[in-house]
C-alpha cells in the first residue's frame, strides 16, 4: 500500500484530536473530491513496517483520542489488506481509543471484510457534489452515513453514530 500523508494532530476527521492516515489510490474519482491528489495508486510513499510503527507511536500520546483512516480509498482491493493490518495493530495497542474510516463503499459492501471487526465508526458512501452540505459533521454530502460499526454488527442493521450519546456517557 502507498499513503499520501499522515497528520499527527487532526481535529477535522472525527471527534477530538486524532492521528489521520490518508491512503493513496482511489478509482471512484468523485466530482470535486476534496483529496484528488490521492487518486493515483502510483503516487505517495510506500507504507512500510517502519511507517506503521511510527503511526502507532503517534497514537500513543494521551491527547490523541483515536486514529482516522481516509483516502484515497482505504477499502479498495489494493489497500484493504494493509489497512486491515493497520486497524488490527491499532486496536491491539489502543483498545480504548476510537478507530474511524471513510469509504466510498457502502457498509453492506464491506460486511464480509475483516476490517469491520476493528472499526468503531465508518463514514460510508461516495461523495456526491450535488448533495454537498457544509453543515454536515464528518462527511461532505448528505448521502454519506456516519455509522456506529459495533452497534450495526451487533444489531445486524445500520445504526448511525450518535455524537450526543457518546458525549453524555
């Protein structure tokens, strides 16, 4: 897998201060994508075992509440194996921290993928420029869903993430 960038402190991709990994490569090419520089699978840098260790060490800091994985397209067949490894290692080290991912694929498309065992939240669906809404939190267009993965798997239906419920607990 290749990656475009790692943000050491990100406050826009999920709640709290997070580390964000932007993987390289996407075939969706959504109109007015906010990250078109991540579409080419050949660009970016190689995601090595050393880079994985560096990423995980960034997540160790007390002020970091979780890891966000975006793209490009993390769930593309070229990326999902390595993204699953990142997710698995992250949750092994930091089970109390949250793991979020964004994908143009829908939750149902990913139901049989191991990655869902590690994700806390999945923002699913392709960005649709005609449905863009600046007031939406953690997503760009109204067709995208912010899904509580653990509850959805347990209840065998889509359960949307409720930020208010999390804040009140």
